[in-house]
């Protein structure tokens, strides 16, 4: 049987009414057993987390559920960036094996230890929602990149919480720490990552580096080579670079040419003029190919639409049943002049039920490895058949 997905949205100020409406709408549109529900709750709703969870179970009766608090929510082609947004995403996946998880971070002496992560992790895809204050998402991704390099992880960091309460939901529980996730197998999921930046200038090779510090690019001091590359850019790209230049690193080498999706984008976080070195927000290695990147609304729009076009082509005639969208809280009206930008672009490209939220960090794979991103939109696209 094919995958079927439905989404319910409400802006009611009453939390129980909002999630009862959203869950009821999702149940009506789904018209099948709900095997997986993912819910996103605007900050004003979180003080009544127990009650909104009860409302969703009463109206939708999901077999499995995860969710989190959100500074803004996405649903049905709309972006509700603030206020009492409620989104309920519901999927019927009769052939899927689904498990939900609660991961925590505990101290063992001076070292943090991940708790709740299986030694042999199940599934073909992981949807992950994490509390940024009590959990190390990067530690989990590092572990999974080593133990399950074939496992795409998609999701985001919760962007709303309530004092003394929980910001995470798993099945029937409201949780105040860690991360919640669902692992899926038996159902295809297409990861889609748009980092919202455009490559500019030439590709360069790191010829000397240590940790996250690049000492040489193409056998010359990194600052000198970087300055030369920026000076060679057209005027418009130079203007964007002055506003903040980033470096894209190729994760998976040995391709005849590198496109946007092959680069992991990281900001340049420091420079030592005397030593001629630059530091970026990611470890690097000798021999790695890098390229300058710039970001503005136009480049972010182009990058997202190009990434979605690739997904639409991959889906071919089968089409998609629905999608989950995890977009940065620095996007939306902070980046684009038109409302509902990311939701509308996804709707234009795929035209399927979509739910999601504005994240405090987005999770998705680049070059076969999973990373935590910023200013990014990551999507889990579910083929219909």
C-alpha cells in the first residue's frame, strides 16, 4: 500500500482547541490509520503541553508520535512565524517499521555520555527533534556517522520552550530534556538540503591545515589566497562577500565537478593576519577542496528551488505523498521579502501536504554525512509509492 500524508493547521489562541482542530483536520484528510504523527507547537501553547497531547491522541489516535516546541510553524503552504501556531502532520505508512526514541545526555565523570542510543541502530532514516540546551546533537550525529553512515538524519532543534515544562513530545509523554526521534524502515525517504548560499570564485585546495584552522590554500597563505579570490569577483559578488563570506568544503571527493549540494557551508569565524591563517566552524583536512560562498535572499531562493527540482526529478512519475520541512528561524521574513517563502517553494515544486517548523538549527546530510546547519532548509520527502 502507498504512503498517505495529511496536515492540519490552527491559529486558535486556546491550546486545546488549536490542537483538537489541527488533529481533527489531519484525521479527516488522512482518512486512514495514523501510523506516525509529528506535531509542532507554538510557544504560547506549551504551558498546556499535556492537554494538547491528549487532544491529538483523542482526535487522531496515532500509533507513534513525536513533536517539539516551535518559535514558528509551517503547514499547508503557510508559515506562521510567531504566535499560537499548531501543526499536526499525520502519515499512514502500513508497510513501514516505525520506532520512537528518547535520547539523553548524562555525565560520567567529566565526559558526557549519550543515553538511549542503540548499539545497532534500526531503520533507514531518522527524524530527529532536539532540545538545544540539554542535548548535544553534534555528538549524536558524530556517533551515527561512524556507526550508521548509510542513515540519513533529518530534523531540527526546538526553538521554543516554557520555564519548568517540556518542549519535546514522544508518544504519550512530554519531555523536558534530550532529543526525540523516530526511525523508519520499509518506506523510502528522500533527504533534501538547501544551505541557501551560492558558490563564487575558484575552487581551491587546502595544502596546510590543523583542526579548524586553514594555514595554506593552493600552497599560499590562506588569507592571501582568500583576498585574491574575493578581489577577482564581480562587483555584486564582492558586495555580498563584504557582508559575510563563507567557505564551502567538499565532503565527498572524487567527482568530475562539484555542484552546490556537494559543499558543506561554514562561516569564517576568525583570521590571523600575522600568521596568514583563517578559522572556520568545522574541522578541515589537507587535500580538501573548498570554494567561497555568499548568501542573500536571491541565492537562498535559487538554491532551494534547484534542490527541490532535483527531488521532483528523482520522484519521476510516482510523485510525493508529503514532506516535513525544517527551516531556520533566520529565514522566513528575516531573509525574504515575500511571506511563506520556503513553504510556497516546496508547494510549487511538489504540491504535497507539508508540515514543519522554524528551527534553532537544522539537521541534514551533505556528501553522505549528517550535519547540524544554520540558515538552512532541510526536508524529508516521502514518495507516494
